[in-house]
């Protein structure tokens, strides 16, 4: 597919399929200073909005990536096209992750400007947690072939972190708020594995 | 009846329903069962003074000095920690708010408000790392105004909480707990155990704890199954076939509501049975109330299932399954984060908390409010379903297609 087609594909996907989810994610980000204080926070309090709240942005952006082709009829029409559906889904994942990274960046900069103790590791950690939560939902959505199933998996994983965070070890979403300053690389790697698994499942079962 | 059986069978074939059951079981294992193994068969303490049994006291001689000192420190640093949404929030007051708090401190301590403001400014200019209040020892040589009554003192503290936006230690909910915590009197501890053993007969106390854990999550768990179920017709392209059938919209939607509620409530009764058996194992030889788990599950959790299902059905019909999931998840998050572990039961609280197997009297004192609350949400769920049926009927007639956000913005415009 030539670059003009890709640009057109990107523009249409952003406008028609992803815009509402991006708007929700931006709206949620805008509420951070309302729900949390962002000025002069020590490390553990600064990590709270990044881990307890903004991780939902991963779910909001990543899980609905398969939503447009959830209908079998639409999926068959799209599969008949020359452009592979897999490539389009990967494109959606990439720009959703980019938006997520950007939104986290905005919050980190805002907190830094307001003299909160934020570090690059916290930025990386926050993004990894959000990506993992979104990827868990994405994999769930691919297995069940329904975005609602994906949201269910994401929310359930989030709740598990409340009750069993310590037992989840390296995959604890709220580690930084508990003062643990390591292990977020596992979440990032886990996110990639889950997304790959979801795509493989879709490839095999839905022949995308 | 045939339709009801069909809808139940449809749910049994759904993967999401089994994920729902898995979530119910995991909640039981990680919450109730975990707590029972940790605290079950707790023996009565030999004497009071144990830090395990604390309660919010109302001793003015303890609360007034502690709260005043805390407020003075926070004022000098212009930094107050509040929990309006369940998360810690650092509040810095502006000049106007700071002045109001200085006036309140003047009423309590007798220290001139202008003097306080001068010291605060001097402190802010000299120190940037906060909490170096010891540099100003003079500030702590004060006496609480002896003419200030305890009630007036509390009123002033609540005013401070209002200025800070709520959720501070000076609020009505937290003042006595944060500054007046004291060991329970031995007689009170024994009364708690007596109530638990003889009035609650063990199982009633654990039934409340069991229901508490599920009541947090039901409003969330129900939306996934409901949204998926309600959108199944559209996904399988059966909606036009169903729309043309003779069955009334009301009958169809009510039957689906009944099927969803029944199938989602059934696993909860099995969990009640499991909880009952576990309590029997932990309390051999005790006289238990063998109906407690079931009656509490029925009265406490069934309205939660009905309300969660009703709200999800309405949101799905009005918007879409995904929108219902996001809105109800946000609702759950706000209610859970802003609530406390146990406290007064509100007439319109969707999530009722009572995170203990003790405090029977505290719960019983609010029994009328609890019953009103559960009846309200049962009726509320039926109203939601009636509205959902009405919306479904409009869709069937082609007069309404749900609220589609952004559709008008991206409607295809012909180039011609």
C-alpha cells in the first residue's frame, strides 16, 4: 500500500474509529488536577495519579482497537481488501500508544512544573502500567472477539491489584505508590507479549 | 416461561458469563475467605488497652489539643492533606482562604490572626522544605480558649474542612477518628463479642462482611454481562427478525432483565453456601444461624444485582454496550473511591459498606435506612428497565436509534 493510502487510512481511522476514545482519554487527563493535587508532591503521592487513575487511559485507548471490525459482516468486507486488516490494527495500536505516551508526558511535565517529585522512571512506569492494562484487555477482547470482554478483563485486573497487589509481584500496577522503584520493565514487556498474543489469536481464529 | 428459559440458556452459552462466575469466585477467595482464615475464631481479649480494638473517642481534652496542633502546623506550611476522592490530595490555600483559617485559629488559640499571617509569610520566605515549625516555638505556647465549647470547636473545624474542599482530617467524618482514637473499653469489647456470639449467632456477622465485599463489585461486574447480552441481537444481525415478532417490547425486555438478574444472582447464592460451610468449619460447637448467609445475600445483594443490571440495560439501549461499560465503570470508580469502609448508610447509597463482622448494633441502628435503601434500588431498577423497554420500542418502530455521539459530524457528504 503506498504512502498516500496509509495516510488516508490513518486519517480515516483517527476520525471515524478512534476520535471518541481519544477525546475520552484527553478528558480523563484534564481531570487529573481536579481529582488529585499535583503540586509539591513527594514520590509516593506523585505516583498515585499515574498508577491509580491514568492507567485507565490504557484501557480506553487500546481495548477498542478491534471494535470497528467486531461485526463479522464488516470484517469479511475488510478482509477482502488488499490492505491487510492486521496491518491496520497494528497501526491503530501504534497511534493509540503514541497518544497514551503523549498524555502521560503532559501530566508529568505539569507535575514537574508544579514542583512534584517526578522522574523519568515514573513516566516510564506509568506508561508501562497503562499499556499493560490496555494490552490485557486487548488480549481478552481478541479471545472473546468482543471489546466488552476486553474491558471486563482490564477492570478485573485493575481490581485484583487492589486486593492482591503484592502477590502480583512485578506485575503490580501500583508498585510506585508503595515505594517500589523497579519492575516496570516487566509490565512493558508483558504488554508487548499480550498484544502479540492477541494478534496471533485473531490471526488464527478470525483470519485477519 | 419458555422465553425466560431460552434467555437463560443463551447466557449459559456465553463466555462472558463464565468470566463473571470466575470473578465472583476469585472475589470470594481473595476477600472473604482470606479474611476468615486470617481473623476467624478470634478469641476475646483478656483485658482492654489492646490496640487491636480501637474506636473513635469523643474526649474534648484529647481531640481539641491534637486537632489544634495539627491545624497550626498545616497552616504554617500552607499544606493540607485531604482525601476528597479517596486519594491523598495536597491543598494549598490562597490568601483569602488562609486568612479565614487564621481567624479560626485566633478563635481557638487566642493568637492574633495578623500575627499568625506574619509568621506564616516569614516562614514561607525562609523555609522551602516544609515542616520546620520547631523554628517558631512561640507559636506553640498557647492555650485553647477556655470559653470555647467543644461543639463550637467542632463547628470551627468543619468550617476549615469546607474551606479545604472536604475530605480533610477536620471533617465531621474524620475529626473524632483521626484525633480521638482510643482503645475500646473492656466492657464495650465484651459487648461486641456477646452481640457477635449470641445475637448475631456468628453467621449474621459474617454474612454482613460477605455481602460487603460483593456489594463493592456487583455494580461493576453486572454491566459487562448485561451490555454483551443486550447487544447480542445486533451482533448476530437478528435484531430485524426479532423486531418483526409479535412479542411486546415490554415483555421481551422484562424477560431479559429477569433472566440476567436470575443468572447473575445464582452464583452469589452458591458463594453464600460456601461461606456458610466455612463459618461452620471455623466455629464448631457454636450455635449458628443457618439462614443468615442466604437472607443477607437475598436482601443485600439482590437489589445490587437488579440495580446494576437495570442501569446497564438502560445505558445500553440509550447509547451502546461500550458506552454503558465506560459510564458504569466510571460510576463504580467514583462510588468506591469516595466511600469509607464502614459508616452511616445513606438512603440513596448504591454501594453499602460494612467491612467488619462486628459492630452489630451500629448496623442495626440503621436497619430502617438499609431496608429503605434496598427497596429504593429494587424499584429504581424496575423503573430503569421500563424506560429501557420504552427506548427499545422506539428503536423497533424506527423512531430512535440511540444517542450516537459524533455521528452527525462525520456523516458522509456527497461530492455532487
